[in-house]
């Protein structure tokens, strides 16, 4: 069944572009929505384990992906489908023309193929290949605005992404040279031999360096604020919600858990980078006067929690990292959809042009409050529980200083998000906005979907913890889970 998650979007792409733009343009949006709903159904129902008939040579080609049908892959695939669907709904409301929406649908399907394949890859070269598919598509998506800001953001993304690609490909080449194969099992076996372990470690460190750039962690974060803030609203939602995490953060987790775990030195480096990202991102967000740039720096800070937990490396920390991966995708995706709603109605995301928007945009105002409370770690919303798991894991591992710093950073997070809410949604309505109304239907549906997930996961936490979150910690191997 997993092979259909790769073949169906390929079939849709062929159908949309071979049959003719004029014929397929009206149906493109609904075909993409149907596929994303199908992906959600595959992940959350028994379809996950269902067999499908062989599709000949194409099936053989897809087996090169090396399927990894574990809980982590399942979580990433679910996140890709949810955020992709909400980005698509947002695009339908904000895209200026049917041609622009049609182009976005095509690019989104390519990005979905890249991220889905990344999530189930069991081979280092395959992982690299589909990361690049997603990265190239993201570059085009960022530049869709075609103004100076969008092109500058796309250029910065291209340059740093090229550096990351060089590091990753170098790591793949070295791993192939030493292990004779790029499969995870072959690389892990080579690491077990004393003569090859040092070279394999270098290979994986090169790949990790590229993944850190893709993740946008400090000090590799220079491209991220421009890319997020200058992109069209639907693209910002996709980038912040899942692309950065699927091509960067997930790759770090997968390498750590499927190969051999990180050395003590590398784990310490990850914890330092994670903490630096938390602090730098939080304080930089406070200084912003643009909603999307504030949310971009907030993303750097929130990803820092995931990297910090990954560096801690215990099963509980890994479970917390994976859980926060999902929660951050949902509440940050929601905040960027809220920003899209504001930009659609005001034509700007500058705080100086806002004020009292909640009185005229009640759904956007309410869902933004839910998202920022979850991001700040306020109970009983989903973000509180994943942060709590990370803090408990740090404390249990004896990392008291890191735990205390993470708590302080959460207070700073609450502070800058309160600033955002006060400037944008609270207080008296800004002059000239008295006739404002809430966003388009697509955006409102996306806001409600993400807000319901944030609240629902938080309330259902006891069941989520037992059946979904804690098992994610069991994927740890080797030197990570100790």
C-alpha cells in the first residue's frame, strides 16, 4: 500500500499535464485533495498493512526506496498529508489566478512525492535523492511570488541548500566506498568493524551536516527567515509546516535511530546547537515587526527543542522529539495559515498596520490563540505535552542545565507570541479596518482542521502517549538509547 503513496501522485502529475491544462485545470485541486485524504486514510486505518497487486517494473523501481514501515515513518507521512492539505486549501483562497493554483498543485504533488519517499527510505542514497527532489521543488515554490523578496529568499535557499547537498552527497559517496552499499543495514554493519568505523562516522557526520543546514538550526539559519517571510502564503505554510522538518529534522532522527546512533561528542554538539537555536530563535523573534518573520524565527526556536532532545538520546527523549516534530508542524502550520488570512485581508503582515483583528476575524483570532498557547507550552494543548516529555527526558538524563534553559526559553516564547497577539488581534480595531471580514473559506477550513488537531491531541494525551508516542522511543538503536 505504501507504494501507492508514490505512484498515485506520479499518475496524477501525468494526468494533469498530458491531458491538457485547459481540461484538467478545474479538477487539479480536487484530485490533489482526494490524494491527500487517501494518504491520511492509509496512515490512520488498517490500510497501512494492506497489500496491493504487483505493478511490474515500476514496483521493482520503487523497491529501491527500501521501505521502513515503522511508527516514525507513519508519523511523518501523516504530517505531510495534513500540512499538504492545509497548504492546498490556503492556496485556493489566496492564489491570484487559476493558472497559479494549477502550478502550485503540480509543484505540491512533486514535493509530496519527495517527502513521502524520504519518510520511507531505507537507503542513504535514496534518502539524499528524494531530499533533493523536495529541495528543488521548494526553490521553485519560494520564487513563485516573483517579487524581489521572493527571488532573494529563493536564492539564499538555493545557495545554502547546494552546500547541504554537497555535504550529503559526499557522505553518501564515502559510505558507498567503505561499506560497498548505501543501505542502512550495510552501513551499520560496516560501522561494527573496527577498521571502517572511523570512516563511516565521517560519512554520516557529513550527511548530518547537510541535514542541519536543511533544518535551519543555528548557526545555519540565515536562509530561513527570508524564505519563510518572502514566500507566498501557501508556500510559507508548506515550508514551515513540513518541508524543513521532513528534509532536515526527520533525516537526523532517522540516521540516529536506523544506523548506529551518534557518538558522545556529536550528541553533545547537537545539544549545544539545539539550545542555541532555542535561545537565538526566541530572542530574535521578539525583535521582529513582521508577523511571518517572527514566526520564522519562532520555527528556529521550536526546532531547537527537537534537536536538543535528539542529542539527549534516551528513548524518552526520542519519543519527545518525534512528538514535538508532529506538534510543531501542526501549530506552526496553523500560525502561518493565520498569517495568510491576515495578509489576504490587509495586504500586509506588518504589525504597524494591524490591531484588534480578532473582533473582525473571529475564527482567525481564536485559532491563532490556540496555536500560540500550544507553541508556548500551555496545558492542556498538544505542545505542552511534547515539551514536557522533552524536559522530563533531559532531567532524567541529568541534563539539568539544558532543562532549565529550555524552561526559560518557553517563557520567552510565551512573551513574543503574546506580543504578536496583542499587536495583531487584541485591543482596539486599527483605523480603516472597521469593515474587515474573516478570511476565505479554504483558509478557515485549514485553520479549523489544525486547531482541532492541536486541541484534540492535547485532550487525548493519555491515549496518544501510550499507543503512539512512547512506542516511537523504541526505534532507538546502538549508542543513542542508553
